[in-house]
C-alpha cells in the first residue's frame, strides 16, 4: 500500500509524460489486472479500516477522519480484522510500515492478529530520525511539528523495541527500512505455511524528504526540482516493490501469491504531485471518495 499516491502519479494510470519512474509497478500492471474505476476514502484511517475489516468506513465510525498523535480517541475499530481471521487458518501474519488504526492498548497491530509489526503507529513521520508528527490547530490553520519517536518493532509475545536513541537505522530512509523488513520476512518464512504480509509504505506522504541520491540521479526528465524530489519518493517505493517481488521469486513463492497494490487515498495537497489540479485532490478537499491507482 502506498500513502497519498495520486491516480496521475504513476505511469500505468497517468496521462502525463513527466511522471515518476516506476518500472516495477509498470511491469506489474502489464502482467496483472488494473482496477481503473476503484475509489478509496478521502483519508488514511478510513481506507485502512476498510481493507482490514471488509466494511465500509461509515460502519466503523471513521469515515471522515484519521487518528492523529494528539487524538483523545486512540482506540481503533473493535471489528475483527483480516489479520485476526487469517491466523485461524494457519497463516503467519506480519505488518510493516504505517498502522494508523489506533494507538492504545487493544488496538495495536500485534493485538489485532499480527505476529510482528515493524513501523509507525501514527499517520506520518520524518523519513530520517523517525519521529512522529504532532498536529495542532490555531487561528483557523492546521500546523504540524515533530513529536516523539514513533518507530516500533513489536512481537505478538508482548516484547517490543522502540527506536528512541540515535543509531544506524536513524540514518536510513524509512522506505528502505520497510523494504528490507519485508524482504527479511519473506526469506525467513517457511514456504510450507501460508503468509499474509501487509506492507504499508509511508511514501509519498509528506514531509517531502526523499533520498537525495535518488532525487539527483533519477527522474532527470522532470524539470521542476520540487516535483523531482516528490518523484524520488515514488521511485524509491517502486524500487522497494521490485525488491519484494524479487524476494518472492527467490523463495519460489511468486506463483502461489496474490499481490495487491493500492494507495490509501488520492494525492496529497502538494503542488509537487501530478494530481494537484483536479482529480483526487479536488475530491479530498470535499471529503468524498478519491480515485486511486490499483493493481
């Protein structure tokens, strides 16, 4: 799952010539079924709740809003999640990336069926340093500032590790960390057992913090510097998708795996993305459904 990836931000569903380089997603789209008339909710939590429960967001009570770091309501949907159901059929269930479905006891990933979770609980965070972002409202305007560290490695047995001190991982981009974790889960998995791997990238959600090497070396066909930096976040995510598919091939799991790629909602309210004018951006501002890229 991508985060805030607009319909026009990838080549396989865009009419623009200067879109980000996404060779792995483009290849996957050619080999797969592309749902070109599928709509997601207008915010992060509603779509993720629907994916995990199979229910419309309004039945979960979160159709218009998402959890934020300062939410007084921190409890996620009480409905049984897909992850909880699959363990009844012998699946190993692992979650990676962005959770955003509640951040209090009883609502955390390993309390909703996942054997392990590696990522963030909240809706957004810095790509380096891995701090959550706190929202606040003043004089009719929303502001955001960095809050506490929000990066976790949780196990179902109750053990947890929270990144709080600077270390090697603090210098690594979140997208790269999530990809490595996904590849590790695949390579560690017993192929004689079923696996549900939920990989929810935070890219290309704000803040705009790309890997600068990718920003300078890739997408040179894009003249706008801001757009090239945004494109770098999309391209890095695409590289991650390629690595995950490669790991499935190496483990001889690809032919027996159902792969779904989608965005949680339409494009962010950023001028650097291709869907800024009209399209899903217009839908999001009116809190309606948003067209999203899906494979």
